[in-house]
């Protein structure tokens, strides 16, 4: 029997899932410094800030009430004024020995900027169910499995305690993204109603994973080798 649309979406995401990136492999083995993990968080901060803007833009454009409600619910969780997720990231950076207030002004790597720009082109140009597949499945749903790898390492190798404030960004996304991920899949499966939309959604998920992997390549090179990419420098 042919794989279901859901199974094809999962397969497209998992083919180049960033949880398998060498940077996260080093992190899970405790082979990164705290400063290097904090650097990842500065780029994730720049990425997530635009991700939330994509959600807000889509919510302003999509008439379907259940989708609009989901987008605002997602935004509400992330932007809770009493405990913003972006502020949780800053707390981890500070716990890693890096100045908390340096996050917003930190370098924006080329790979991070490319991911930001790609996301905007996607929400502007693609049919919204296809864009939703790229955002919810290709990008957002990856972070659940990434956090499932990072959290045990933070406790085993980096000395943090479970449920500590310093690592709650990663722990809370395990629980929040379980819910967001299932709802995101449900929306894409509900509104990709034609073979053409389904094929485009699968392609968009695969494209999103490749874009995120390239973004991780830039982080790896900068954090480990001190350069943005491996392009030879002219003498």
C-alpha cells in the first residue's frame, strides 16, 4: 500500500533532519563549549524572531478560522509577556557565560539571513497550505527532536539540573512542540486537498530541511572554525 500523505511529509522532513547535524552530534557528546552552544542560541534567536513574524503575517492573510486560531495560539505561547521564549534563550546564553544583552546585537550569519529571507519568500509566494507545510513541518517540527537530544546532554555533560530556569527554553519546547507539531500536521493534511497541493507541500518540507541544514552548516563553521563558510579567501 502506498504511503499516506502524513507518512510522506514525515519522510521528507526526516531525510535531512537537522537533529543529525554534526553540530548537534558534538553537543550531545558534550564536545562543545558552553560558549559555542550559546552562539547557536544567538542565531536561533535571529531565526525565531522572523519565524514569529511569518506566523503573524500568515494569520493576517488566512481566512480559515481554525488555522488563524492555531497561529495566534502559537504566537501567544511564544510571546507570553510574562515569559517570552526569546527571553528564555537569553537566559541560557547568560548561564553559558555570555553577556545576556549581546544576543540581539550578535552577528547575523549569512546562512541565518538566507533562512530568514527564504521564509519570507515562502509565505509571500506559496499557497498558504504549502507555506504552512514548510513552516510547521519542515522547520518547527524539527525542533522537538533536536531538544530531545540536547536536554539530556545539558544535564549529563554541562551540569544543569532538570527543570532549571537556565535550560527551560529547551525543556519547554519538548512539551510545547509535541502539541504544536500535531496541530501543524493536522492543518496541512486537512487543507492540502489536491494531489498538486500535496506534492508541493512535500517538496516544501524537503526544501525547508535543506535550508535549515545549510543554516546549521554556517553555525558549525563559525562556532568551531571561526569562519562563516569554507570559501577560499583570495590572497
